[in-house]
C-alpha cells in the first residue's frame, strides 16, 4: 500500500514546490516593456509597470510608492536617460539590476533627424521650427522649444520598442536575466522567448504586406515617435506638427501648416491618445484630412503574452486603415 500512495504524494509535492512557480518580481518603467516581459514570463509570473496610463515618460514625477516599487523589484527595465530622465537618481538606491534597454547588445538605435537627412530634406519636410528656418514667426519658435528639448536633432530617438528586432533583443535579455534568477524555470523562459520570436516573424510578414500598399500615401503626425516603426515597414511621415501641450502657435504658423496640408491633398493627421491636441480641429477644418490616433504605448491594451504583438498590429491597423481610406477618388 505504501507504494500506491507514494506516486500521488510525490506528484503533489512537485506541483507545490515554490521553485516550480517562482515569481520573480520584474518591474518596467513603461507599458511596452511590460508587454515584452509578459511574453517572456507567461505562465510563471506577471510583470509590473511603473508609469500609470497617460503619464509622460519624459516628465513623470515619482511618488514615494514608486520609489519603493523600484527598490523592491528584483529586476528593473527602463529605456534609458534619453526617455526617463527622472530615473537615474532614484536608481542609485537600488540593490538589484537596473537594465537600460538602449544599452542592450543587438539594439538598433536611431537619432532624430536621420530619416530627413537620408532623404536629403532635413529642415524642409518637417514643421519643426528649427533655428535654421528663418521664415517662422516668433510664436512658432517659442512653441517649438519644448518639442526640441525632448526631440532635438541628433539626440537619441528613445521610441526603440517600435522596431520588432529591438523587441526581440529586449526579450532575449529578459529571458536570460529571469533564467539566472529562477533557474528551475529557465526552460519555460526559453520556450516563451522562442514562441515570442516566432509570433513576431509571422506578424512582421503580415504587416509588411499590408503597409507596403499605403507607403505612398501622405500623413502627418503631432509627435515624432514613429521613426522605428516607419523604418521597419518602409513608411515616412510627410511632416511633424510640433505643438506644445500648453502653448498655441501664432496665426502665421497655423496658416503655414494649413498650406502644407492643402498641398498634400487627401491625407491623415495622427495624434496620440489619450488627448488630441486642441489645434487639430482648427488646423484641419475644411480640408480633405482625416484625424486619427496612433498609440505607441498600448494605453488600452490588456497585459498578456501577446500584448506586444497587439501593440504593433493596432498601430498598423490604425495607420493603414486611415491611409487606405484615401485611395478612393
């Protein structure tokens, strides 16, 4: 009889072993990194995120509870000081690893202005109000200051998660870090990584096919955040309307932007949720322009193993959906 009871007892002991379900406390600064981590930790743990929905990664003010969360996390991932400039000081008080993913080996990094320089049109095809553009009025120059502070030409474009190859590099680093902390679940992390990479390959082929059909359609953006995604899929925005959240441009600048839209003909203008710039309606009134949104942070997405793919697919759906509507005469 002892032999009869030994097998279920052993099986139950294995199922209840803490190491078999070790939950490494992993914290990310922003949601896109949390979505990548969720793919790697699937079935083992649930990653947490620091910034609440809608918070600015450039200017977030840490609360005492945020500082505690950072210090308590076993693994912490952030993009780097070019995005989360509020983090370096508090990270000095951490005992565990803090990984700036911009420094992870294998990452492809871009800098603001690269796309325009490659096209030989830097300063001409973007409404950035750079210092060399002497035709803009004083109101426009003042308005552009905040934009240039975050995205000045030559500085690192920190929206690096929008390149699928970068997401794979980040996931590989996360899987290695988790396996080192939780070796008994190392096979699961590796299997999750392989599944994630395979799903990305399938998604990439689908997005390449769809977005190639709208690559010649004009669109404008209110935030220069899409260059990695555009580089991956052969796209290029026609211009950036650099509007501060508070300051409003002068009448001459609004007129100049409207002239750009008129010259483009039927086009799309994309803003980011949750708030559409107040200028959007005024800028596009009476023009053959469609207003739409592109969410680079996945604000409304549920956190899950396929969340990152959903982020990319939703970007592609919203972008292509608007541009496809311009094809009708």
